[in-house]
C-alpha cells in the first residue's frame, strides 16, 4: 500500500537498504523534476566515519527498522 511520506530537498531514502546491502522495500515517485544523488553502499560506509551522519543513520534505523528486526528474531518474536 501507499504510505504517502513526502520527501523534501536533502532527504535520504534507501540508506538502510544500502548499508545492509539488501533490497529496498520502497518506491519513490517524483512529483516534479528533481536531481538525485546515488551513493552506493561503499560510499555510505565511508560517510559513516562522520559522527553526525552516523548518528542520523542510527536514529533512522531505530525509528523505522529495529522493531521489525527484533520481531523477526525467534528470541523476541513475542
């Protein structure tokens, strides 16, 4: 289904999939002409050295993916 999250200039998407080298679960559709910068997982690995970037990625993971990962693990499924 459609979630309808609107991205703004400077927003990241797909970074967690790139960091874990897994398939992205999302589709992004531009409403108007835009410029995208693709950063491959190797580049993200280098960016993780920056403390503020690393914290932002960590925060995003905790907000969006940690609960799902824990529920999939047999120790935490209940």
